[in-house]
C-alpha cells in the first residue's frame, strides 16, 4: 500500500478500534463470559482438567490466562483481548479483499467489517469468537498461498492455523471440512501436484490435535450437559436461519429480524454479485473460484450444521455464524463494487485495451442501486449499534449477573445461606462475590462437615432435578450433576433448618429444573422477603426466602448476643447476631440480624434503624428498613410472632474506640421515634472498647 490507500486503511482500523472499545466492560459479564473469567484465573493444569469436563477446547482460555496475568481481570481488560483479535479480523478482511478483488474492494470490505454490529458485539465478549474469525481468515490466506504458488511454508502455516482453530472452537471443524470440499476439487483440476501436499497438511493439523481429540469425541458423542436446544423441523430451521441469520450477518443481533430481515436478504443477494466481480489481475483464482471459495467458507459450514441438526442433534445457534462471518464483508464489498463499476479488475482490463462501459444508462442505475444499498446498510448498522449500547431490546442484553450477585451480598445476614439455581451458574457468583465464602458445594452434599466451613456464607449448587444420571459423566468434579426430586427436597429442608434466610440466585433454571420443583418448594415452605429481576437474555433473578415457617416461626437457636429491651406498642428485642463484632478488624460490610417478638399486635408499620456512632455521637454508618426488606411490616405482626430483621452497615476502615451500635424504631410518616417502655428512644447494642 502507499499514499491515500494506506491512510484509508489506518482510518478504517482506527474507526474499528473506537467502535469496539466504546463502553467496553460497562455491562456485566453473562454466564459464558464468567466461565471464561473463571478458567482464566486457574492454573493451566486445572484449566485443562476443567475444560475436559466442559464443552469447549482450551486454547482460548490458555491465551486469556496469560493475558489476564499481564492486563488484569476486570471486565474491560478481559474483553480487550477479544477487541485485539477483532481488529486483526478487520485487517485480514481488508487484506483478503484487496488480494482477491483489488484495493478499493479491500478497503470497502474492511470498512464494512469495522462498522458491522455482529462483529462489534462479539469483539466485546469475553469469548473465543473473534479469535476464531481471525484464525479462519488466516487459514483462508494460507489456502490462497498454497493455490497460488505452493511451497512448504504456506502448507505449514495452514496446518498450524487449522490445528489452532480446532483447539479454539469445535464448530471450526465444519469450516475446515467445507474449505476442503472446495480446495480438493480445485487442486485436482488446476494444480494436481499440490493435492498430495495439501492432504498432508490436513493430516498434520489432525496430528497436532490428537492430544485433545479423545476429549472432543467424548464431548461430541456424549455431552456432559442436558440438551438445551429444541430440535426443529427442516422447514422451520431454514426459515429461522434465513430470517435470523441474514439479519445477524448484515446488522447484528440488536435489531428485530422480523423487521430487518429484508435488508439482510438484500445484503446476501449483493454478496452473490461477487461472482460477477472481476478478480484482481494478480489473483491466482478467477471467478467463480474466488467468490465460490468465500461462499463455501461462509455458507458451507451452515449447510453442514443443518445436516447434523436434522440427522443427529440440534446444533444451530445464531452466535456460531459469527465464526464464519469474516467472508461476508468481502463478498458484500465485491458485489457493491461491481454495482458501482469501480473495480480495479475492470480498470485493468480497460488499460489492456478492452472497452469499459461508462456510467450512463445501465451503469448509472447500477451505481445508484449500489449506493442505496450501501447507505441502507450503514444506516441500519448504526441503528443496530444504538440499540446494542442502549439495550433497547432487553432480551438480547447481557444478563446483569453482577447486579444480581451484589444484591444478595448487600442484604445477606450472618446466619443466611445461598442457593444457586442452576448450580452451574456458580462462575458468575465467584466472579462477582466480593467477600469470603464459607463453603461451596453441591446441594446433594449438604450439610458440609463443620470443619469444612470457614468464614462467609454457605453456598449450595442445585443439580439437574430428575436428570439423566449420566449428566456430567458422573464425575464428582463436574459442574453438572443429576439429583432426584426427593433428595432435592430433603436437602432444601436441611438448608432451611440451618439458615435464617436462603437467598436464591436464579438463572437458566428452566433447563436445570424444567418441572419447577425447586421454585415450587420454595414457594410452599418459605416466606418471600425479596424478589428482584435483572433484565437480560434470561432474566436472572435474586430472591430472599425467610425460613422460619419450616420451624413454626421459631428462631434457629438463641441469638449470639441475647439482649432484652421492651418498646412501646408491644415490640420486644430478644437479641442480635453481629459479624464481625465491633472489637474485631472491620470488614465491609458489617452484617447484623436483630430478633424481635411481638408481645402484642403493633398498631403501625414502623421502620427499624441501626446506627454506628462514635464516642461523640457522630454517625459512622447506618441502615434503615421495614423488617424483612419491607415484606414483614410491624403492623402485620401477630402476638407471639418472632421476626428476624437484617441490616448491612459499611463502616469506616478503622472503627474508633468508644464507638457503639444503637437500634430502634420510628414512624416513617412522622419521623417520630418509638420509645422504649422505660422512655429511651434507642437501645445500645454493643460498644467498641478495643484500643
């Protein structure tokens, strides 16, 4: 490149970079991304063992592991790894377009890739898709090298790249098969002497993949997870693919396919015009081979996926089109350039003495049509990007797992437990839980031995209720396991008998528990204190269930700190639990549970308060609430009823000597405090006497 062409490519790459880092890391990671984050934290041996029990090969996770060591583990840092390969993908699209159809087509292809919402979406995901797109384009580059001039270096480059693809994503096998279905006939007809070396390169790629092949075959033939895709009749699958796939390739997943599919179909039709676009004079391939190779790379794997879905098991999901999408902007650019009559191939023919038609008549309307399609695609892309960044369609937004986990963290009491339903959602919990965890294990293994429980809450992971016993291959280390309905209910009862409240992190639980056994049991045995939906792809939910109903309303055991204080209007304080105590090193947050009893039916819905004050009565921290997070107002208490009320305080790093905790009630309508029978307006719970 030289001059304006080089400046144009630099400008396109800068545009691509800007669009991919805009709001990078602003949203919560969704489930698959939290798996990436978890595996990147593991030592390589542990990561290898974990992926052998999972459904993806380990190369991406290994690379992300080293990237995390260098750049950190924030959402921004982890996603930036995908941005890098996304930029390499844009560069490869520009290179291949230039090589096959000329400089202008290459520049236009890179521009179309730079603004493509489908590409930008996955460039901001902590997953392996942009790595896969780049490697597939690189394999295409080495394929062209082999076809043009042969030699062992392009063959070695192809073999290494193909092996890396297989180590990155299983769906790349469909692309490599499709690529060979095009390459082998071409070599047999056009360059027979290169056919045997090409086959040898395929054998080398498989040889490099052999260490992982047993795991791949086991995961493919006997997946450790339950089926979560419903099989579709061929007609329904083709209709879904035609509408959803065409829209995604052209405009991404942030617009409604039912509204935008026609523009996607037009873009695919323009891509077919690449068969008419002259190839670059220096390109070894000639049409239809050049455009055919790109279409085989794009559509060939999809055809194979449809065949497998009909004959074996459902495999199609729109996200996997991303892996094969690198060929699309090249085809689209070649078709647009043919419409605009601006292809270098035609200009080269003109220099060789062939007549090139001007833009009068047919040329004028073709130029207008090409410009109109280009304008509509650019406008549609930016509308889609606006939807993507504003989350107009919540069902396509990333699940706010961060918000759901922190909602539980900010409300958890010192004697509360956590249930993760579905249990394999635990990577999200680990990624966003900011405090210690006392014990985490399968619900089927509850209760844990006392010596196995440390500081922090107990976290139980639900299994697949009445699922196939072969789920997770029976491996006790697997994320997936089956548990009977009877055992699920028995372990839930044990969990309720040991905790003041059980907090449920719900997501993907319709797969984990299709009959809703856990949901029904919680509704029947618990008292709902908190219920918050966090909109996104699966509508993750955080719920808090008071467990007292299973114990006839009685407390678990005597409060950690018994303390009797009688308030007016029939409310008695029985004591409290506090973790940590004021005299201990402060942690954030400080969790407090107060135990109340109604000696008579209170007349109003009072609000309880807890203040942490220093020796001079300056406020250090506070929390106010209607008991039970608003679910247990005092005017609904019955005589003799015992109620737990949780408070979470964020104290300063150092709690000064002489600081103390007080609690009481006030009428939220008037602000008037409810006095004790003795006349005071608050009770001192604890004083910090440490130096």
